[in-house]
């Protein structure tokens, strides 16, 4: 499952980059931190997969937990950006 998740990173990054390009400056900064958290998550999950493939399952679990923490931070930041865009869009439409 980790390998499958890692295989989906590139398309998700392209979609995120496209969305980020349309953000106002204050939200673009949050978007950069969101992206950095995603990069950390990918690194942690890659380390987890490598550790598990080399028979170090305990180390792999620790890396995966770190990846989950990075994904949690990234998700919170991404949710903030989406909520902001919806609020601004609703306000502009009114």
C-alpha cells in the first residue's frame, strides 16, 4: 500500500502546483508550507518502504508514523487553504 501511495505522488503534486499558482500571496505562503509537509511525508514513507523491504519492520513503522504526522499537518494546512478559497469565492459571488 505504501508503494501504491508513493506512485500517486507525482499527479497529486502537479494538481497541487496548478492550484497553488492561483492563490493570493497570503494563501500561497500557507500552500508552500503545505507542500513542504507533503515532501516530508513522501520522504518518511519512502524511508518506511525501504526499511520494510530490508526486513526492518520496526524501523519502517516508525518512519510510517512520522509520515502520518506530516500528512496530518499537511491536511490541516490544505484544508485551511480550501476553506479560505471557498469563503472568498462565496463572498465574491454575493
